[in-house]
C-alpha cells in the first residue's frame, strides 16, 4: 500500500510535465513517462512531501536532467538501462557535459583536469566500484559541480544513488583485448545478497606490453658567464613502455533502511610500470661529445587499505556519520641513467668510456590513518553540515644510493561547517568555513605548524524556469609533500640535479567562478568563467650551484589562471542520438622570484552516443589540454576513439578503434627556464589504429531492492618520492 501511495503521489506531481500520454495497460503500481520535460520540476518540494519513493516501480522512458539548488539529478531511461551491462556503460550513455569516460582504461575524469570524487550512496568509491554497479540498480546520478567544504577541494562529485538488493546475486565482467597491440583491460565482479547484508568481490588487471615510445629532446643551456649552447637527444631503437597494474577489493555492506548503514571495504592495489628510452645525445658546445644515452625508469607500488563507515539516522532529517580509513603504501622508484661516449666508424657506432652513471633507487613506505565524524540536519528550505577530520601519516624514504633515510610525520586536522538556505523561489546560497591545521615533523630538522582558513561561498539566482546564474568563491589550502621538503639531492643527468626545500611554507589558492546554466527540453548548457590565483605558490626554480644546475622548490610570487568554458549536451534524436561538447580557453601567468611566463591554451572535447535496435556507436574526441605550472608546460593527449557494440540479453559485444584518423600519438613537454630549458616530444605509432574487441556481461538472479544513502567520502594519498628524471 505504501509503494502504491508513493507512486501515486509522484504521478500527480509529474503529470503536468508529460507531453505524451501514459502507456495503456500498465500495472497498478507502475508509471511510464515518455519524453518528460522536467525543466519546471521542483524536486526539492516533491522530496520534502515524499519521504520515500521506491523508484523500482517507476519506469522513466526519457532520461531526465533535473536542476536542484546544489546539484543536478540525472535519471537514466529504460533504454539506457537495457543497453548497459555495468555502471560505467550507463554513465557513458548519460553524456554528462564536462565528464569524460576513457574507453581504453575505463577511467572517469573531468574535462578541466580537476579531481572528481566518485561515490555510491555517498560512500567512497573508485571507477572499478562504479563499474560493478548493475544498471537497473542505479536510481539516479547526482552531479555536483560546485562541491561544498565537506567535499574538500575536488572539482566535482558524481554520486550514484542505488537500490540495495536484499536477495540474490550477480556475476559481472568486462574484458577488452587488442588484436594488434599489447593492450588489455580485464575486470570481474561478483555480489551475493542476503537480507540486509551484501558481500562483493571485484578484481581487475590492466597490462600493457611491447609498446614502443620515442623521445626527442632539445635542451638549451646558459652558463653563468652568458655562454649558450644546446644538447639534442634523438631516439633510436630499443625504447619501450610496459605496465602491469592490478587490484582486488572485498566489500561488506549492511543496510537497515531509514535506520543505519555499515560498510567495510578491504582493497589491495599493485602497480608496476617501466619507461625505457635510448637515444643519441649530442653536446653542441665547443669540444662537446656525442654519447649513447640510456634512461630507464621503473615504478612499483603496493597499497592495501581498510575503509570502515557507519551511518546512523537520528530521525528522517538528521544523520550522524563516522568514517575510519587505514592505509599502507610501499612505492619503490628506480631510475638508471647512463651516457657512454660514442664513436662512428664505417657507418656504425661503438661505445667507449662511461661519461655519466646514475642509479637512483628510492624505497618508500607510508602508514596512514584517517578518522572523520560528520553531522547533518535538514529542514524544508535549509540544511546544516558540520564535521571534524584528522589524518596522521608516518612517511619514510630510503635513498639507497645516497644511503639516507628521510622520515616525516604529517598531521592534518580539519574542522568544517556549512549552511545552505533557499530564500523564496529565485535565490539560494550556501556559506561554509573550514579550518586546517598542519603539522610537519621531519627527522633531524625543524618542525613546522601551519594553519589556514578555508571559507567558501556560493549564491544562485534562478532567472526563470530554464536558466540560472551562480557565483562561487573558495579559498583553498595547499598540501606540502615530503619531496618538497626533503633536502636530499638527486642527480638528473651529468649537468642537472634536483632537491626539495625544508623552508617552503603552505599557501592558499583563491578561486572565483561565475556560471550561467540553461536547461530546456533536449538542451543543457553551462557557460562559465573562472579565475584563480595563488600568492606564494610552491613551484620549482633552477639555479646554478657550482658546475651543476639545481632544480629546487620555493615559494614564488604568484600563480594565476583565467579560464572560459562552455559545456553542452543535446538530445539530437530522442532515444537515438545524444551529443556532448565543450570548448574552453585558459591563460596562465606564472610569476616567480626570478621569472615571469604567460601561456595560452585552447582545447575542446566532444562525445556522442548513437543507439537503437540493440546497437550502440560511441565516439570521443579530446584535444591537447596543456597545463602550465612554474616554468613547465605539461602537454595533454590529442586522442579520439570509436566503439561499436551490440547488446544481446545479458551480454554486450563490441569493437573499438583508437585514433583511427591520425598518424601518430604525440605528447609534448617544455621548460622555459633561461638556464636549463628544454623542448621534449614523446611519440608512438603503436596507438594509432589500435583495434580492440570487448565482451561484457551482467548475470543477475533473485534480485529485490531497498535503498539508503551514505554521505562521507575519504581516501588517503601516499607520501612517496619518485626518482628525479627528465
């Protein structure tokens, strides 16, 4: 009776929005809406009157994009659910502007390269856990592009609100294998449900092998006396890239709807990759030599973690949440760099004496524990959230070649509170404040204690039923890592060295953003401008020390960025074709203590989803998103993919082509320092026209659902240091 009454109330609330009639001969407890126009829907008022709506009994035939005061709600339609075998495939079909799903590694990223926080009913999640969701389990996706103080400093939040099965189980998988390259993506997941408990396992493996990469590099040097010269590096055969990454996750979830929730996750991740470059290094200075260069970097990391979450509902409008995360990370970074004198004889070359020999091996380990307690109270037109979080890390780096152990204890305490309120029918705002207290206790060096206030303000004015204007301001804090503080000097090559700086201090970043959103019928668009500046930003600088150029960290004058962007989404043909695109332009001003640089970059992304009769054609295009920080430009990827797939019952079969229309893959990196700048280009022809076949499945049995939401998301980052390299 309760379900029938809830659905009836929902039908009354939505009935003025339907442009087509309900499908005849429906069961008494089902509602079908075709091409629903939800732009005038006030979800806040509906949710305040409907305390529980079981959407398992409601079928929405056209995907809905609903704007709320602090988030966007996306409801997948029946066709999108039927054509998806897992949560990632469903997310791809929703075509959220500014959110890019890379089909080669199943990663989820934002177009502006800022961090995205993934959640399932509010709890911590990664892309593999999102992949493990059954599409019919997903009620909606909440897209928060203006996260509050409780979320930290992420760029956006994707929260998957799901129904929890109370019986049955599922076995899922997604296997992708290239037929002409050393590339694979393999993932398996299984879940078993019994009453209020769910047990699940997920495992993945991402191998890359026999992929040839070429690195061409031109270095520009200026000596203290003003003399200038260059060195060039030209790739030869023998370069390669390898990756052997895998992970496992065990999860237990207990749900007592409307009362309490407990979740325990045990994860184990192992990553291993290698970059090997060989080339001819020519020194163009007077008396310079030609040498054979060998640069081999290997990185390995072992990372188990335990995440415990508990939520208690004091009543229907009050929540108390607690989260504990324990983590151990053991990364090893090993770089071998050599230069051997080279002689040409009879159209061949031979090597002579060794000019440079570097063997940087760093063995790191980090123990961390995090605890957080939050409280949330909701009223009809307002909400308050408050919490406290503390992270404690014990970090050790063993620089084997230098025979140095560098240790640091890092503490971070964070208190926050936020208040959101709606005033009338056109205006709402949120105001929050966070306070961070950092403690850095290095071994045999002076300890540091820093604090920073993190205010955040957001105000939205609803112009009409279709458009709104929002202003955001936030003051963010920085994190000082051990590699920034460590005084250990590492050799980069025969001329350059790298080190940290124990005297650097945390800094604040100020961000101002203005957004205009328009959502009507088949079109959604967001036009925005963002300006950030960071006085005292920690950025590298290069100086001559004796006969070496030393790269070190220091607090610089200011780092500024101005960005204009447009994110759009259009349902060009209902139930057939959805398009999403976003051009953007950004400008950097880097003002160092002894340098000033300005850089401009235009980039865009575009995706499309064409589906019908069980077939789907997906495409993704992304141009170079180049970032500039300090004196270094890090180039992005210029890639595009096409994927054709077919759904048959519980199975999906597909074929994907990566970069079918370009000749090579190219990533550039530049440093504009006057003393030791460089222009580097990494290319490969191993990615163009890479063809991969895929099969995914979702086998369910005995499913019934209940739902509730978990609201805390925490993850602990590592503190390891990588061997210095080019």
